[in-house]
C-alpha cells in the first residue's frame, strides 16, 4: 500500500493535485486546521498552504505550519534560479509571509516551514537543503522536509491505516489501481470500495468526514494512475461515480442559515469531488469529442469495431456525456454570473463549445440518427434539455425529425429499430426475426417514442407526425408507451445506483394524439411531486439528478422534457 501511495504522490502536479486534492485533507486528519490554500492569480509570498495545530502523536504543543509545495522530485535546477525556485520561496516564506500574512492570534506560535514534494529531494540538492536549514533555523523557526515517503507514511497512519480502513475496501482499492487499463473492472472495484466506505451512515460527524476523505484520496489515486496509463475512460467513469456517491452522503445534511464547521467541511469535500469530475471530463473530451467531433466519421472509426452496434452504443454514450457536461457548465455560468462574472463567462464559453461539438458529432456520424436502444431516449432528452436551457433548440430539431423518421422506417424494413433489450448479445443479433411475436417482445415497452412524438410537433409537419404514429400502430401495436417519475424513495436510492424505485406512467400511445398525451403527462406531474422534494433539486442542483439518470440508465422524468430557460 505504501509503495502504491508513493508512486501516486510522485505523479501528482503541484497545482490542483497536491495542494488542493491531497494535502488539505491529510492535514485536517492529522490534527491541523488549514488556514488557507493557494488561489490562482494571487501572490502567495512563498507559502502554498498554512495550517495551525498539533500533529497527532508528534507535537507536544501547537505550531504554525507553512508549506512550500513542489510536484515530483526536487532537482538541482528546481533549487535556485528564479522566483519560483525552492530557495527563493523558502526565503520569501520567512522574510515576507511571517511578517505580513500571519494573524495576531498565531503570531507568537513557533513556526515550522515545510518543503513538501510528492517525490524526493534528489542527491544533488541534499547538501543545499542541509546548508540552508542549518543557516536559517532559529529558536522560533524550524525547517522540515515532507517528501513522498513522509506523506505516504502520514496517509497510511491517519487516513488509510488498517484500523481506519478495513481490509475489504483496502483490497478493492488496490484492485482498482491494478485494473486501470480495464475500464469495466476498474469501475467495478472502485464502486466496491466507495460502497464499503460511504453507503453505511456514520454515527459521528468526525467518522463521516474521515470516510469521505478516505474515499476521495482513494478515488483521486485511481484517477491519477488511470491518467498515467492514458486511459481516460476509466477516469471519467470513476470520477462521476464518486461524485454521485459523495452527494449521497452530503444530501442528508439539511442546509442551514448559519452553517456549522461540519457543514462547511462537507461542502468543501463535495467541491473537491466535483472539481475532480469536471477536470477528468475535460481531459476526456479534449482527447475525444473536442479533438475529432468535426471530422467526418472520425469518432465512429475511433470505436475500432466492425459491429455497427458498438459504434452506435459508443457514440450515444459520448453525446450523453457531452450533454451532461454542458448542463453543468451552463448551470455554473448562470449561478456565478453575479458573484464572479469572469469565471461565469469561461463556463459559458465551455458550454458553447460543447454545444458546437454535439452538433458536429451528429452531423459527422450518421449512426446518431438511428438509436439502437430504446433508452437512448436518455441521451436525446439530455441534449434537448441543454438546448432549451441555452435557447438553441432550433439547432437540434432537424436531428429529432431525422430520428423519428429513421426509427419508424427501421420498423418497416426490420433493420435495427430501437429495442428495450439490454443484453449485448441480443443487441448484436437484433432483429433476430421479422415475426410480429419477436417485434412485440423486443418492443414490449418504450420511453423513446412518446418523447419523440411530443417533440416532433415542434420539428416537422402534420403529415410526418401522422405517418410516425401510424407506423408505430401498424408495427408495434402492443408496445406500452410510458414515462418514469421519481417517487418518495428515489432520493434514498438513485445516488448509489439502486434502480428499484419510481413510478411508471403508461397510456402514452401516440395514437391518442398530442393533446391527450400532454394532458396525461401534466396530470402525472401534478400527481407525482416527488421530483421537487429530491435533495439535488431542493439544493438547486438539478444537473445532479440528470447526471444520475445518465450514469445509472434511469429515464429522464417528464419534468425535464419541456422546460423554460432559467
């Protein structure tokens, strides 16, 4: 375990990883109170993180800890030669930070200035470090080296010790690390250790925070190793999973007018999970959709399969992920519009880029006009939700018209029409027969067709709408057209992947006509108000629910089919 942690720490970047993801959590667990963490665009005066307190089992009294952080190994050229060099920052911490940045309550505390690095001090720097510390150590100021070995030891002792991290999650964590090249296996083992750590509610707040920090450190280690292995599929899947599991813990803590220290810490940890998710998704899209979305058939060819089913599944998965990212960045651009206009603008630009990428992917990959699975309604609904929130619906109406025509034409020609089957072997052989009995079984229920039927009233003429309904009636007359709503149990189950909840509303056949369907759904929305009581919606985080719907393959509720721009 220590070897795994040392390798992980050595691979971390200074900015965003070591100084944001690892060290603040570690310091909090070993007994220190973190005073500040680095911010972009502000002068640090040599100090990346300041903390105060006693390290459990080491310090007899409180110290002011000042951390100068560097990524990886510290080499000879890192020691001297510029404003960002180690020696310059150590001098600045002593000469500037201690004189101008220390509050009155901490001014009389003895000081430990710590050089922190994920790797080690190389041999060429050891004498420089020894000479510098000997020359500058005083009665009130001491210098300490916190290298990868020291950090790994502290993590083993305070976060991942055997008495704190039980054998089962420890073993699953190690297996997840070992399987980062196999996304499915890595995901399964990550889910296992997250379940071990986070699904059991802790009686004490301190224990709950420990479990969350353990989960985050382990998850961050898995993503770091996956990035090292250049497998961004694993990073995306496990970071999204971890974000949902974290919310499952945080949601039970009701918001207060005056948040306690525990409330603020929970929010801070959730923020770390969110940042990890957004960062890994950005890396994933930079290598896939952003880079190749505008090239004809490029994304389809990148699937590297001769089976059209593989291409179809992969491309709809990609579009769904893009839509979720766009929904999140659009949400933050609106939430931060007054508090931080510059940051909000960067989110708005990311949203616009994501929308352009989705449009390009649809135009350059024809398979996206012909969903093979009925639950691809989820991806289509997410794209249209994003389009409504950004007032770009007209860009996607031709796509909906094309899908409605191709899916029903596939029913007529018996060629890979949408099916509610999920087994991969069934999808490969679909359609296995042209018999009506097979078609009735393959299309026993549908969430796709009611959604398409309501939307094509905005996309095409009456003749095409009538033809769409008639084709469905002629080819799958026994299909149960339906929609899904959350119920009072959904909030307790959806975030961890349990799908045994919710309410199914049927009687949504397009044969009934647009007005009848709309009336049925409106009545159902009034009769099923649970979505408004879900924690994410109450907290103003509706994108969280949509993320869970895509991740766990839960239908998007009709509450999000047609929305007003907020």
